[in-house]
C-alpha cells in the first residue's frame, strides 16, 4: 500500500487462522506490522492489524453525487435549453423523464470512480511493478511484512517473535 | 476477535408472553373496535339521510342495486375496503415470513438461523386474514369488485362491459374463490410442514429435517413464484378491473417483501432490547438492515418502472390509474401518493445508507417504522380509489382497523414464539450463525 523503501522482515505463514492469531501476538510483543498479504480476504484481519476504518463508502457516495450532478447538468442543458425537444407530449423539462439518465450517470460515475480508486490505492498502473514481498501470497501462503526502520526491536528479536507466532520461514527483504 | 465472546451466549431461551403484554394488546384491540364503531356511526350518519338509510338496509340485501343500472355507494363499503386493505397487507407480511425462511433454506444460508423463529412465527396469522378476505368477498364483493356485478358479461344486459367480459375467463366468482382458497391452503399448509420439521429438529437434532426443509422450502418458492403474482392481480389489481399492468405482480411482491422484512427486523430489535436473542449481534442487524435497504430500492425500482412506462406512453386506459390517484376524486389521493414515495423510498434510503446506521437499533427502528407505515399507504392507495373513491379518508375507521389487525398479528406472533425455544437449538447451521461476523 504505502510507498516504503528499506529493509523488511517477511514472515511466511501456512494458515489464515494462524496468521490472524499471529497478528495479535506480534503486536503484543511490541512490533509494528507494515502489512499482511493473503490470497483471499481474512475476516477480522483489518481490525486485528489496526488499520483505520475504510472511507471507501464515503468515496462511493461522493462519486455518486458527482454523477448525479453531471447527469442533471447534461440532460437539463441538452434537453431543456440547448435544443428543447418534446417527446411523447412531455415538456422538455420534466423530471420523470430524467430519472433513468440520472440513475445511469450516478451508477456510471460510481463504478468508474471506485475502479480508479482501487487502482490508485493499491498502486496499480500500466508501468508500475507491484510490490510483492513473497509471490506465494497470491497462491497458498500468508505473508506478514515488518518495516524494520519503523521498529525499535532488533532484527533478530523480531525474527524470534515471528517464528514463535507460527511463521514457517522468516527472511529479510530489501525493497 | 469477537468470535471469542460467543461462548458466553446461551441458546436456551424461552419467550414469555406475559399477562401484562396480553392485557395491553387486548386493550389496543378494544380501542380499535371502539374506534371502528365510532367511525361507522359517523359514516352512517354523516353521509346524508338517504345514504344512511340505504346503507342500513343494504346489510341484508347486497343485490339491491342495479335498478338504475349503476353502482350506488354505500357507507359500509368503506368498512369492507378497510378490512380488505388490512387483510392483504397483513397477509403479505405473514407470508413473507415463510418466503424469507424458504429462500434462506434454498441458499443454505447460515447467518439468519439465530432469529429464524421470528419469520417462522409470522405465517400463523394467514388463516385469520384468509377467512376475513373470504368473508369480505362474499358480503361486499359486489361493492368493491366491478367485475362481480350481475350481467356484466351478458351482452343483453344494461350492465354489459365488453372489456370485463373479455377477462371473465379468469375473473369470475367461482374461479376467484377457488384461487383464494388455493393460495391460503398452499401457503399455510407448506408453512405447517416446515414449522413441524423445525420443532421436531429442536427435539431430535440431526440433519434429516434440514434436508427435508430445503425440499419443501423450494416447493414453496415455486408455488409462491406463481401465486404471489396471481394473488396480486386478484387481491389488488382486479379492483381497477379495466386497468392492468404487467409489473403488478412484482410490484405487490416487492411491497409485501420489504414490509415483511421491516416487521421482522423490528421484531428482532425489540426482542433484543427486551433481553431476548442476545446471540443476535451487530452483524445480524447489519444484514437485516441491508435487506431492508436493498428491497426498499427494489420496490422503488418496480414502482418507478411501472409509473414511467405508463407516463411516457400516455395511453388513456393505462394512465387512468395515475390520473385517479393524482388528480381524481378531488385530489384526495395526491397526498398519500407522495407520502407513499417519501416513506417507502426517501426515508429508508437516506436513513439506512451508512454502515453504522444499519448497526444502530434506534436508526433501524426509524427506518422500519417508515417502511411499515409507508406500505400501508401503498396498499391503501391501491385499494381505495377503485372501491370508495371520493368517500375515502383517514378517520376512526382506518385507525381502528389498523389497531385491530396490528394487535391481533402481534398476539399471533407472540403465541407462536412461546411454542418453542427462541433459538432453533439443533439447526445444523446454528454455529455459523452464532459466529456471524461481517466486520
């Protein structure tokens, strides 16, 4: 997620339940966790890591409102003012006719907005090489990354904590 | 994680229908009766001497009209129309309890198990509404349903109506009564089957009753897929006999469904506040809130789709439906028409939008009440123009009937809840439901 460079300690786990409990143990030992990578969403993981609550709902709402406003501007201007048209005997400006357009524009803006939000917040892009601490986290392993520059404990101490919390392997990775 | 707290929650709970609750419900029902009597007295005397005298005489002589070849309004029609409105509304809420259980079985959903007894308790009210509808149809069918009038299919009669005659293969009294009986028999019968499985499962355990429930639940869904539409035509759409809408089955189902979900949610929240169902956590409430929110939007979608097509095409025989409700009968239906949209769409849509709102019992209650009251207006607005027209209104009769039906329904649900452990203790999915966590 966040753009970080430096030395990371990477623990690889075999089971989602193990890593979920490990997060608690590691935090209790006073270690700050950078991020956890998993092939699938683990229930309760965001709470366990202590990530702040997502604001994605607010973003979606804002995109929707923007779409609604743009849709209203579009149809009011084209249909109502620039080239008024009477269709089916209805006034050029009649609200019920506009509802489908407003609805579609709301949905369109929300869908595109959320897609781009997803790309940006995950650092995806045509030329960007994604940061992967261990490629197996896209397959069958669960990976916990510790940013050593943000922890007071030594590398050896953190490695012990990770091992005792159930990590199969612990390695150092420079990014 | 929150999962660790569940060990402390007991699944052994017995709902107690206290004598105090019974007393309050009985008083509420009594007030309803008194209100209806007062309202009836006012209607009988308020409509002018001639009408009142005619109304009093009309009790025994339902076929008295026709001399002038026209339909004469009787004040009693308003009572019957109210009985009909409330009956179809509470029929819907009751049958939605069954609908909810069945699609949860079909989806093999686990999360809803912990409060399954609440939707399971709702369909017990069906025989009451079913019998009341039969009674209403027999006594006042001629006053409410245009198509039941004598000679309406007879080309020689002064009453002849070619459009209605064309629909008489479906809309005729014997077939109508057969259908009405079939609906209630199937809905109630299948519910009895599922209910008995559920109670036996509580005692014996195992997965045998679960598997059987899925089979019968799917059977109900097939039945309901057809009967919910045809019932909507029969109960509601046939009042405006000339008019039709191909959206109407969906529209009524959507209305029933969201009203039933709101009643269910409100019951769960109320029970939780009174110390029952402590195993229901915020995630359950969140999902119930999502159900109410989603089907609020679904109802609005269907409502608007029906409206927009008729509005745009502007065919007289279709547009009459909205003309009557928008500007007909002195415009008395215009207010309820907009109240319908406000209470059923804008309030729940805006109130339930955020995540936290769906987890807050106070907010949930506001949204549920809005939906429950709103969908009464929905049915009121569908029944009244075609039955009583300009004589419609909100008076003691309306409030009295609502009170009578609501108290009777609560009584019925409460009685059912006492008959079994409040949490289906041997349901194979119970464990999943107790650990339901959607973060």
